[in-house]
């Protein structure tokens, strides 16, 4: 009898371990996220440090040019000019506002419309106060031999508030990640509660797609990450 009970306990333990392993594997598969080795991260650092970049941004074998010049006005630093041109394409993208009360944060490449041509995202810190500050987002597209660009909405659409007392600021960061072998774009927004900006709830992180008709990001799914 003791041997039979021992056998039953052993078999049960093996089954439980197997099921636990399957559940762990399923969980990690559904939530597996990895950073992408994106050359645009290094290009962003070069632009922040040097204000000029010569690199093959669109992968056609030719060096493209990005140039930022700053100006000091009344003790504050503004962007005097921002230009991005792709070799072989018509038009140079320029920030029309001069001076532009902002500083460059990052460049990011992402193929929103799945046409095997990356759009170019540009993020600028516009020096607003509270939360994570205020930011501008620009999207540049290559189409029919031309480069076009426009500012897009800094607010993510189509996610549901979990609490009616929350207020969600505009996007302050974007990040390209690999989830289950597929590239995804994440947008980050600061969330605060009823007591004001210092009442930090956390970060709303949204996996987003681009909605051309509203010129904005749309949330495929969203979640809150608590601030440390």
C-alpha cells in the first residue's frame, strides 16, 4: 500500500510539474518582449551630441543628412533650424517654426503601413512643465520619390480609462520592441490622479498603430506601469 501511495504521489508531482511548465511557457510566450538593436538609437545619440548626422537612413546605400542648429535667446536654448534630407528624394523636411522652443530627443524607424519602407519618427521635448513634460511628434514618409512630413497628435486614441479621476498627458516617449518575433511600437504617457501632476499613477504604455484619417496613434492594447 505504501508503495502504491508513493507511486501515486510521484505521478501526481510529475503531472503538476508538467502543467506548471506549460503554463509558464505560455505566459512567457504571450508576454515576451525584447529590445531591438536599432541603428536609429545610435543616430539619435550622434544628433544629440554633434547636431549633424551623415548615415544611410533609408537603406538605399547613400548617405542621408540630418542637421540641427541651436540658438541662445534670453538664456534659453532654442532650435534655430532642423533639416532632414534623403539622398535621391525630392524635398528636404524642415521644422518651419523658428525659433523652435524644443530640443531633439530621438529618431525612430518603423514600418506602419507594412509596405517594406520605414516611416521616420522624430520626437522633440518642447520644455513644458509637469509630469514628463510636453513633446512634439513628427512622421516623415517616403512616397513616389518624395519625402513628406507632418506633426502628428501626441495623444493615443482608443484606450479605456480604468479610473475616471485619471488624467493622461501626451506621449513623452516611443520605443520599438520585439514581441513574439514581431516588431511593435510602444507609446508612453504619464498618468496622474485627482490631486494634480504630483499625484503620479504611473505610465500608460500602449502598443499602437497609426491611424491616417485622424493623424494619430491608436491603441491596440494598453496597460499601466507603476512609477518607481
